C-alpha cells in the first residue's frame, strides 16, 4: 500500500474513541452507519476486544485495499472541499516518523466521559457540549440522543 492511498487512515490502527454515550467509533469525526457490529463499551469485556474485533479488522482491510469506508465520509468530503482533513493530518504526523502502515496497537484512547463543556463550538454536537444541548433545546431542535442504542436524552 502506498502512503498516498486515498482511503487509508492511521487512526483505526492505533486509536480508540469512546463517545459520551458509551459508543465506540473509529474517531471523533466518524459517522455511525447503523451497522450490526458491537459498538457499546458496556457490551465488550475490554477495549482490546473491540480494537481487535471483526469490525475494526474489516475497516483496516478496506483501507489497506484502497476501498472507501462509509464512516469516513466526513474526511473524504473535507478533502474534496478543502484539500485536507483529520485523516490527512493524522497520516502526515504518523508518516513523519514511521513507514509501517499495517502496524496496529492502541496508542491513544479518546474517552469522553460526558458532555459537560462550557464551549458551544458550532462544529460540535449536544452529546459533547452541555451548552449546545441547552441551546438546541431552547430552539426546539431535536435533543434526543442520536445513538439508536440509547434511550436517554442528552443532559
């Protein structure tokens, strides 16, 4: 695989992200596609089980084969529009010091313990910002948790 592969992203090879709702995902920008894979932290014995499971193994295989991953559309769109993305940034940082594209081990865990945040960044969502939750609720926007595995609302 070439470093210039248009679908490869370093993040699924060395990182785990756990959202405030307890859902594991490829990264903070990954779109949840409603797949059948185990995605809730409460449903696995360890983060290693998810990291080395069928879902991430399949994602890595697609990336190495140059196939697009539907969860990564945010980065693909940003690259098309702006010429760069979170994916290209992580890849450039990794390839400054490494050459092995297939090496995999957890080096980073992005664990979001809740949505308590005093910022209202417009690119964020209420599940990650209590201030945005208040604003969305005041505007009458949907404040139901977007994670279909959860019955709770953002608080």
